[in-house]
């Protein structure tokens, strides 16, 4: 048995097991491979990862808050992980050697469905995922990448380190990428999702979520492509606003599947069944 998993704390709500196990089944590998949640607190991260090889693990995805620690303990790391400063994919050799890679960055470009070459991008946020997104966009030839963050000093530091430009306000651009956790919260139970209203009339809670991102509802209509790394069972406020304006929208599940597909290909050497993975991502109960 080759074991795979996702290391996080918390990790109960991760959709990666559903996505990867559906892919392994579609590839006919589910008798020999299995993917599971690996909840591990920070103080146990390193010893647990070092013990994985002895428990038949061939690899693991890494999520909050372990991505930097994953890079630090690896024996080898790819260029993306080193320059971003974080890894989301670990591959474990039979002798226990650990290779760290970052598939968040190429996954973002794959999920875009187009190269950002020559385009202007505005990235919201300055945490770990924002670093991967800024690095990916600049590496893929974006003409300019601006960074806005609630805490401006973090945007300034990220911009300085990666060659982007920190901005005090959400500026116009072709591509808008939300890399903050705003929008993750599920709507309250009983929320009238199908309420009849004008397609261009946002709910009050959607407006306040957009305001947390320094955006007004109408301003979202000025971007040509909106990406939200956050995801939940209904469209996030940013995705809902983009859809209301007829703007192309890519949600966090598309990005999750794209980065997961690259990890799976790395571990199994087989092309990832993307449509199966996309269906599994959207079928999974977020509470499961
Ligand atoms: P971090 O904790 O490293 O960064 C969080 C960011 O969100 C910071 O910029 C923080 O701003 C900002 N933020 C948090 N709360 C608020 C708020 N109330 N108002 C405005 N800004 C806020 O997280 P990550 O970068 O690792 O992840 C960010 C999001 O991306 C998460 O939702 C995560 O689930 C998602 N993600 C999705 C992936 C996918 O595949 N779909 C992959 C990776 C991440 P400040 O600096 O001011 O605190």
C-alpha cells in the first residue's frame, strides 16, 4: 500500500481526500494507493513527517500552518518552493529522503486557463498563498503585479522580496486574485440563497465582505478575470460579485484541484484525471 495524505492543523474540512481518492479510483490505483487526512499540531510536525516513510507514505500535501516547516525539513526543494519560502507537496523516497515542492504556484497558472503574460494583476493579501501567487504571476510574465493587504507593512515586505508593487488601495488591473481568508465563512443556516433579486444587487453581507478586501461591489465589474482562493459550498462574495457583473471567475476549488493534480502526477507518474477531481471537489460535503 502506498499512502498519501494532507498534513494540516486543522484539516478536518479539507476536500483533498475526496479529490485524490476519486482520482486514484479513476486511475485504477485505489487498491494500492490511499489518501487520508493527517491532523498534526505544529510541535509534532517534524517527527510525524520523518515517521511517514516507515508507515508506507509516498507523499503528502501540506496546508495551514505547516508550509514553511515543510520546506525547512526537506532534504531537497524545487526552485518554486525555495523562492516562495513554502512547500505544499512532499515526496518521500523509500530511504526516507524528503523532496519539497510548491504546486500552489503552477496550480494557480493552470487554473487560470490562460497565461497572464503582459497582463496587470492585483493580488489581495500578503500571507503564504499570496507569496505563491505573486511569484507565479511574475514568473509567468505578468506585466505588473500589485499587492494590497489589510496590514500594509506585510504587503510592502512581500512586494520588496518578490519584485511586486505594494498599493494602498485596490487599483484597476486585468486580473484580480484574492489570497485572503475573507469569504471562507459559510452563509448562516437558512440564508435565502435563491432569493429573487436583481442580478446586480448584492446582499449586505456580500458587500461587507468585499469592503474587507478594499473593494466596492461595482469595482469588481472592472476586472476582466477574478480569482478567489477561498472557497465554500456557495459562491464566495467575490465570485458572486464577479458573476453578477458577467466577469470571468475562477474559484478556490478550481485552484485546489489544479495544485492537487500536479501533486498526484508527481507521486504516481500518471496524468491526473482532472474532470473526476473537479466533480469530487464539488460533490464533497464541506462538513465531511
Ligand atoms: P495566511 O494566514 O498566510 O494569510 C491570510 C491573509 O488574509 C493575510 O493577508 C491577512 O491579512 C488576510 N486576512 C485575514 N482576515 C482578514 C480580514 N478579516 N480582512 C482582510 N484581510 C484579512 O493564509 P494563506 O495565505 O495560507 O491562505 C489564505 C486563503 O487562501 C485561505 O482562505 C486559504 O484557505 C486559501 N487557500 C486556498 C488554496 C486553494 O488551493 N484554493 C491554496 C492556499 C490557500 P493581514 O496580513 O492583515 O493579517
